[in-house]
C-alpha cells in the first residue's frame, strides 16, 4: 500500500482502466435512468464501481490503487449525469417531443457535464486540499480502495464484494421478473375510508427501493416516515373528504386527493426547504470561492513546481474549454428553436440561454460541489437546485417572450426553459461529483488532472447511453401525463421529479399553477426547517429531521416511499447488530454492495424488459396466466421479499465472519 501511494509515476490512466470504467458507466447509467424515472431517486455508484474494478484488475500484477481510482472516477459519472432525467421527460409530457432525439439530448448532457468538470477545477485546492469538509462518500470510497488493495485480506474482501454485487443484482432481477410474470403483485396496497374521506398505505414490491433506503440511512428514513404520516395520515384524509367525490372507491378517492392537491403541498415544502438550505450555504460557498482564487493567485506568484498530487488541468485550458463549449451550446439552443413559433426572438433567447448556462452553471456547480463535501453527493438537494434553476430559466425566457405571449408561445417558452435547465442541471450534478472524486483521489495519492480527464471521459460515455435508454423506456412505458404518448405498456413511468419541474415551468410562464397549495407547502417546509433547527440544537447535533426528506415523502407516491423507509430501518438494525463485532466494518461495506446490487439488478432487468416490450409489441410479454387473486399475489410478494432480504443479510454476516477468520 505504501509503495503504491509514494510511487512517483504509478499506473493511473490506462487503456484497460478506461475500457472498464466506460463499461461500468454504461451499465450503471442505464440502471440510474430507469430508477430515476420510476421513483425520482438515484444512487451513488463510486463504491460498487471501485469494488468491481479491484476484483477484475487484481488479475494484473501492476494494477495500482490509483488505476482503480480512475475506474471509479469514470463510473461515478453514471451516478450523477443520469440526474438530467429529472427534467428531460418534461419535453415529452408537454408534447414538445414525441420521441427522444439523440443529438440534442447527447449535446445537453455532454456540454453540461464538461462545464461541470471545468467549473470546479479552480475550487479543488480550496474545497478539497485546504478544507476540513468531511466528504463522506469520497472518504468512504477511498477507504474501500485502501482496504481492497493494501493486503491479501483486502483483495479477498474485494472478491467477496464483487460476489455481493452479483448476488444482490440477481436476487432483485429475479424478484422483478416475478412481478413481470404476474406471479407476485407489483404493489402491496390497502386503502380505506376515514369518515367522508379516505386514505391508505402502499408499498411497491421493489428490492431496489429497499436497497436505496438502506443506503440512505435511518435519518433520511425517519424523515420520509414523517412525510408519509403527514401526507397520508393528515392531508389525504382532509382533502379527500372535501374536494373529492365520496362516491369513488377508497383507492380512487385517496389517490385523487393526493395527486391533485397533496402533491403540490409536497412540492412547496421541497422548494422552501431547499431554498433555506442553499441560503445557509451562501457564506461558506462564497468563502470557498474566494479561497480558491487566492490559492490560484499565490501559486502563480510563487512560480514553484507543484507535486504530482497537486497538479490540476492548466487554468488556461479550463478557460479555453469553457469558451469553446459556448459554440456547440449556442448551436444546440438555436437548433432547438429552429422553425418554431419563437423564430422571431430566437437570437435574444439563445443569448439569454447561453448567459444563463454560464452564470447559473457556475453558481450551481460551486454550491453542489460544496454540498458534496458537506453532506455527500447522494444527500445533496439536487431537487432544490433543479427547482431554483427552472424558476430562474422560466422567468428569464418569459421576460424575453412576454411581448408576443400567447398559448403557442407560452408552450414553446416552457419547452425552451426545460431544455436550458437540463444543461444547467448537468453542470450542477457533475460539479457535485467532481469534487467528491477529487477527495477520494487526494486520499489515495492520485493526480488531480488525470481524474478530471477521466471524469470527462465518463461524461461522454454516460451522454452516449442516456438518449437511447430514455427513448427505449419512452417507447415501452411512456411517462405519466405525456400528451401524445404512443407507448406500448399501459403502466407509464411516473417520472416524479420531471413532473414537478414541468409543472413549475408551466406555472411561471402560463400562470396555471395552484400557487395556494404551493404556498401552504412552503409554509410547512419552513416550519420543518425551524423544527429541525430546534431538534439539532436541543440534542447538540445528535438528532436531525431533514426537511427535504419530509417534503420528498409528501410529494412521492407512498408506494415508492414506504419500501425506502423499510430499507432504512432494516439497515439501521443490521448496522447496530454488527457495529461492535470485529468483522462489523466489513459487514457494513458488504451490505452497501448488496444493496447497490439490488438497485442495479432490478433496474437493468426493467430496461431489458422495455426492450422486450418494444420488440414484441406486447405490454406484458412475461405475463403467465394463473388463478392467483390480488390478495394472494400481495402475500407472495411480501413473504418472498422478506425471505430474500433476510437470507442475504445472514449471508453478509457469514461472509464477513469468514473474512476475519
């Protein structure tokens, strides 16, 4: 281990590492796209990518920890760039697109991703090298790399880790296949009347969601449970008793109230909580930027050669890449407007769009980069950044087009605002990821500029796979609320984040948003912020209730949220049990990999199922005719899911004990 860290020129960027990193990126990006469209959540891919890399590259005697770090850096792009699907489906929902065009989608992802890397290069010294920010995921990834490459026992754990990913993936894929075959219910649910209103509880039969809950942890789990209680214990019974016809079934009555009213309250809560979070970060972010500029100035004045582990991409190259990126960005925006009702104001719209990408992109990348260091990439309030970005974009383009405003113009302006927001969001999430990866690199003796190049490679790999996977899912399932869907399946993907962003864009430009509900939600979000502050202060930081988690649980369907809560609780119990054991830390690491496998396996299976749906033209190509009733399939799903999870937790304990033997 020591030799690898101190080697002046270790193997770092290699052809085999690049190929492996791209391969992992393609797989994980496809999984992330499906998961994000299904439930509005994505997961961090750095740790499972690092484990897969170590297990495969261990066959080469000259593989180094830095080479494995490059692989996880490339693959981490999958966990971030896929977040653009929180916006892009909105263009299908409003009917602007009927299919996902490859080049505009690729261009938006690639340009935004490259800018995200470039914007955060000057921040590395201030926010990584000379900062005490914890970077929880970056440190965790570094620890995994150190353990896996420092000893024979670590190499053995790497192989067990690869097996953990494979087992988790296989289990969740088989479980998802059971739902596809109609042998177990895709959702376990029960709705009932409450006075003149109604409410209920539902949980998707999804090991992926369970795994996401385990990875998020108990703090987020409790926040989401609180949101469930507020939404389905208070708001749904209240609204369903007043504004929804009581003659409907309990399920229709409850779901009708949630989708039309309660959900908008959740959106307001998310927006307010995110805004307060970002305001709170303003001072440290500004300080970080100032420190970065000061560090760059001192380095230039000193004129001394920097050690390998402090060498970034040259600042002139960063500036040149940013300037060169403006040309394809301008072409992309102009091409988006070509031949439409906005042709008369295309020039000012393109100018505003480019300026917004530059200015809002810099701000978003800096804020997200700082938040990655503070709370980790997975916990960063990307939803809040997206909300603020679409509000700013909609307001900006709305000002340009206000003098020719009409229904068709408003529709086109909404589409343009969504497209600009896609680019800015790509900037933000990749900036978030870049600094997290650079922290991992700092801890394992990597060369910063090589990591920055590696992430650009990952950006292009992810950008290549997002359009075809998105179009495949569009053809097979479609998206809820799309006005001109030609999907084969009758069960569209919810795309909850895209629905929220699109609703806000239409509301700002067209004025058809239920602002009263949004404001009530914002008031709730502010109350949650105050409660969280009191809780943290009173417990001296021991306890917290993240307001964003509460708001997200109000906004997302309960079928999505409840499995996440169950996963968080199960993960908490498991980690408490293994905590004091000599093999406990290994068990926790293996659990992360099994849960990541849950997400990857189910998501990839459903992407493959989408291909089968398109190929056969059958919305349910795996369905098996049987006599099982609804209650029976629900019972099978619940019992089988519990059995699979319990078996794998027991396997994790056994495998961890054997590693310590």
